[in-house]
C-alpha cells in the first residue's frame, strides 16, 4: 500500500491525475533484446497502473511504471490511452490465475501479477473504467472469470454508497467518542477539584482547631501563672506578719 501511494504521489499527482489501481507484474515471456543493445540498469520492479484525470473531460491512461534497484524514485515508462486498448485476456475463466495479457494498437504484453487477488482487482477496475469511459469502442475482455466483469455501473454505485455510509458512520462514531472523552475528562476534572476542595477544607479546619487549642492552652497557662503569683504574694505576706509577731513577743 505504501508503494502504490508513493507511485500515485510521484507519477500521477503532479499531472493532476489520480491512480485508480496498480498491479505489480513480471513478464511471462522474456522480451527480445536487440543485438546492439547495451547493458540495462539492473533489477527493477514493474507496475501496471490505471489513472484518470481529475478534471473533465476525463482522460484514462494505462501506464507502465518501473522502480530500479538502488533507487528511491519511480519512473514512468510506456503509456497508452484507454482508447488504444483492444483486448484484455484473463487466460483462464475457470480458475484463479495471476496471468493476463494486454493488447494495444501498437503493443502486446504478457504479464504475471504478484498474486491472483491483485490481478483480479486490476481486471475488475479496468473493466468498470472501460464501461464508464469508453463511449465508442470498448475493449474486449476474454477468458476472464465472470465475477470480475459484474462490476457494472449499478454495482459500483452501490459499493460507493456503502463506502460513503461507512465513512459517515465512522465520522459520527468519532464525534460521539470525542464527546464521551471530553465529558469523562470533565467529570474527572470536576471530581478532582471536589477532592482538592475537600482536602483544603479539611486542612483549614485542622489548622483552625489546632490554633484554637493553642489559644485555649495559652489562656489556661496564663490563669495558672496568675494564681501562682497570687499564692506567692499571700505566702510572703503571711511570712512577714508571722515574723513581726515573733519579734513583738520576744521583746
């Protein structure tokens, strides 16, 4: 998926096109190389892509894209208009097969897809695109499994509606989840604030009680000191009076 996204971004987006599908392929038969041909660029990966312009009038193309070993870039090779496509050969209509042939006005290629599934998606998208965009002469699809050719306009429309409904559902689900998260966060924040207020009130109350207890203790200590002072004064007066009486009687 990352590779196909990169192909769309590098090859088609700059030309205001959108890639509809891509299939990685290898040649089923070796291509004849001219006698005077020089050495190639090494190993490479090949992709057959279907693209469509974003603005009307729509133009559909089938493009061969390559990525050479050691390079991060994708290279656009051959390209044909969908009007140049004459035949799509699925090789075997009775079983899954990764093999298929494409015949154009000026070219003929025999391919093997990386998997039967990828080949099936490619053929299905190509057939649907041809039905929607070839107004005059439509290419011939031969030896293709029947279920790959049933994606007519109605079924594609239905699939699109299902896809849109899924998007709407997921969007609503996301909004709902967001609201629930925000609500839960608010509840937790409110609970946290309540706990903090309660703890603060408890600390304040404890400090007030401790202060009050200290004040009361200070008052009691003050009263005790006063009584002690009064008793000391009384004792001193008693001692002075007794001394005076003793001296008087002695005389």
